[in-house]
C-alpha cells in the first residue's frame, strides 16, 4: 500500500509532488492525446514543465472540454506494466454533451491509490478499529463513486460496513430498502458512523425519531455531495443527541469524482484536507485570468493528477471558489493543503425578476427549519415557451406536518432573506431525486438556461 503523506512535513510533501509531477509529465507528453495536442497548439514541449509551478503555462481544462471527448483524456497504456493497462473500474461524473454521464476510468494501479486515498481520509477523520460504517448511499444505474468507495474505504481500514441500500434504482433491482428499513438496519448493526448526503441523512434521523429508534452507538456522520450549512450541521447534531448519541460529530467532505474520494475535515471548521498530496495537486487561480493566487486569497479551484494511469486531468477546473492554506492545521497539525472556506459555485449567483440572488442564502434559510426533510430550488419562466415572461422562484419541499403555517413560514423567511417571494409546493421526498441517475439531490435547478 502506498505511503500516506498527509501528515508529512511540508518539505516532504513538496518533494514527492515534484517527483510525481515529473513522472506524470513524462507520460502525458508521450501518451496523453488531449494534452499532447494542447501542448503542440501552444508551442509547449516536455522541457517547459520542470516543476509544478510550470503548470501555469498550460491553459485550464474545463469540464466542457473533458465532457466533449473523455476518451482523449486517457493515457495510451501500451507497453506500460500490466497494472497500468488493466481497467479496474469506470465511474461516472458530470453529464456529457450527449446527455450521458462522462466516464472516469481507473486502472488497477489507480485503484490501489484510490484505496490509499480512502484510508487517508478515514485517518484524518480519526476512524478506529471499533467503528462500523452504515453506507447510506443508494445504488445507481450509472456507477458513481459514492456507493462503492464507501465499501472500499471500510475494506482498506479493515472495519465492518453495512450497506443500507435505500430505494431501487431500476425495475431490474428489487433488493432496496424503505426508509423504515434503513432505520432498522442502522439500529440493528449498532453503526458508529453514518455516511451519506446531508439531505437523506436528515430524513433518516427524522424518521428514526418518529420510530423511537436507538442510535446511541453513532458517534460520527460523514456527509458529502451537497452543501452543509452550519444550521444544517447543528440540526443533525440535535437530532442525533435526541436519539441517544453522545457528543456526535458531523464531518463534512468536499467530494470530487475526479479524486474518487474527497477533501475532508479533521474536525468541524478545520477546513477540507487534501488526503493524498502525493496524488493530487491543488491550485487556486483568478477566476478570470487563471493566474495562480497565493494562499489566503479566494479563487477558482484547479485539480491536477500526479499519480494516475487511466483518465488523467491537468489544471482541471472544478467550478468552485474557495481559499487554500498550507500552514499546519491548528487542530491536527497536518501540513497538507486545506480549503478553509466552504467551496461555492463560481457561477452561483442568479438573477430572478431582475434581482441578483445567491441561492446559498435560500439553502441556509430552509436548513434552519427542522420540519423540512428535503427541498429543491427551481427557477423557471412563468411561461416556459416565452423567454420574455416573468421569472418564477419555486420551492419543492418535503416536510413533516406540511400545512399552510409552514408554507407561510417558508415564504416569509425566503422573502426576507433574498427579496423574492417564492411559490412553495409540498412534495414526497422520493420525487426530488432520480435515483436511477444520481445519488444526490440537486438543490438548485435553473430551467431558464437552454
């Protein structure tokens, strides 16, 4: 198993990043169809990339470029060792230009390193030999990293995991469990860790309270895939405490398909730690000029693979804005990269009825209401066929005890927060996620964009 560098001194991290960068660029220059062509287009050669700082010479890779021709981002593996040629698995990320999810290919070599990344993530979160993970991610039609990597993380940490298999993604799969079944599985297994998306985890805890389930064994909740406001974190802690948990910790993760893992907190508020700095280089750049920015300044996040043999991405824009720090973490002492501001979408602001609105404020407002289990923000035209018709802000809300009183509370709170009056529609929780396609709830949907 590869050595973990997450708690190494910064000088050691810099040294291994430089060495792995050199090896990666040798392979990219000779074997990567997309970057080989890009370098030629810009008059760049292998010798122009001597250190990781030289990456700034290369244009940023957008998701659109990757989606348009995902096969051109795979290394040509002929002649490499067998572990670097064998396709171990294919996971899927954002939708492609054809509407299908984009494949992210890992070789056996890559899978070994994915295991190392997952083990490091659990080490940062202080998972011990007595822990039991309850996997709350659903099985999906397209393979996504969330469900399967939770199993792999438990395997590499040599601890038990129980998959709760919520719902059914397809008429060909009938082994999924109802919400009540998921609650029963968690209680029966005496799980110490819940691992899922915040919205579904909240639904589980809400139902567990209604059923009077015993969740006293739970000490941590790992959440990823959706934003986690402080109000939502506090709500999860409050619910767990009522269910018997003692001082439960909610550990957030900045999950990245292109890492097949995520950057995680050592404790709430500590920032998201890069669990494998030998495998991943994180840059922060100016969103417009793509000029590298120093630590402490907010900018666009770029990810570069340093140790991969399947799909390889350099200076890949994740689409989010944050702040990076590389000073020792004040809590765990790690000198790996940390994202110390909650990543937010670069293009997150939207105009509704002529007003510039930050949807994250609406998310925070709805997260404060304990009765709400799930919600989705939908922005559309009053007349979908008429681009000149008025904008409409709709909130699809799944809530316990949905009534006119809760509707008024939601409308008043959102109007006060962003200045736009929403239309509130109460819906069943299952209607908010197409489980056959995805494992997480898309909280903001703008139907005005063509």
